[in-house]
């Protein structure tokens, strides 16, 4: 059933992105290479901005990308309140390799362990670290810490690949159809996608600095478990996740500006 669902959804995404809309992808080879031939056991974590409810799977529907291959297909973090509202939807999204995330339940919720399992087995996971859709073309917003926590907790540090896109907000506008989304994605729009270079983290060095962060009593403690073997307590983790999130956000914002410049030429 999984191969059938991913094959069908992938075919629809490909039709919309490659035929019914005009799509340009910059540096697609970098993504293609890491999806199909990265070192065995090395996980891939792609991160992108979130312009519409169809970003995934449509952002993988460009020409030449193996979107219909269920073995190569990404796992993706998805909002439980949108995609897992009933038994049928839950079943279909599960077949589509979607991991439900409960908004507001924090970075140590059970579903995050499921996402961690994808990385632990060397799989490909996609995340929208801004946490929600925004169609206003503003700079990349402050990132949620869940993505950074997965990088730190993964047994093998994943390759972190930033991607920025524009145009899906025109294909599925939030308020165009009597104040709601249109019943079907729109056609004849221009989509642009830019794939960046992997974001490198000196995790041993960052963990060393984080371990020396003094206890901060000003924030409400959430009871996070200590990360071993470094013994990183909650204060250390907060510093570490913020530092890493800032770096990913900066890489994404740089791509967004590059994409803006490309659009103007």
C-alpha cells in the first residue's frame, strides 16, 4: 500500500509542478545526490520554509527527482491537528511516510522519538522548522528547537540541507477562495526552489561550550532529560538548540535573499 500511495501522490505532485506550473530549481543535483547516494548509514535532514499546505509533497515534484520511489521518499514532520484528524487520514498520511507532531507538546514528545528513529536508521527526514505556514514573504522566522534537538540526539550526525522555495503560496493561497484555500491547487504559476549547501556543525565543540553554561533560573523548567554522555542539562540544551537554530535560520535566510535576487533578473 505504501508504494501505491507514494506513487500516486508523487505522480499528482509531478503533474502540478512539472506540467501545470512553471518550476525552476537551482542546485537540484546536490539534493538528488544526497537522497540517492549518500554514505550508508548517514541520515539526511532537509529543512525548508513553509509557504503553503502543499509544500510537501509538491516541492519534490520537479523534473528528474525520484518522488514516486517509496524507498527513497522522505519522512516528513506533519501537524497532527491537520493531517491526523481521523482514522482514514491517519492511515493515509502514515502510508505517505508522515510523522505526526503535536503542536505545543515540546521537543521530547513521543512523536519526536519516532522522528529520531528515522535518523537513527540512516533515513531522510524533512522538517519545516518555522513550525507553521506563512505566505507574506517576510524573512525566515525564528525556528522551533525540535529540529536542532534531533540533530544533537541522533546517534550519527545527519547531513543538514537547507532548501528555500517561493510560488507554492500562489498554487495554494490560504485565503483566495471565499476567504479559504481553493478546493484544488491552482495552475499557471511560477515556482522557484533553491537547494543550499549542507550546514556544518562542530557538535563536539558546541557541546563543550554548552556544558559550561551556568544555570539560568529565569526560565520555566520543562523537565527535559539530561543528554549523556556530555551531561547536558536543560540550560545547556537551551543554549545549544538556540545556537544551532540560529545557524540554520541564517543559512535559510541567505538562500531566501539569493532567490529574491534570482527572481529580479
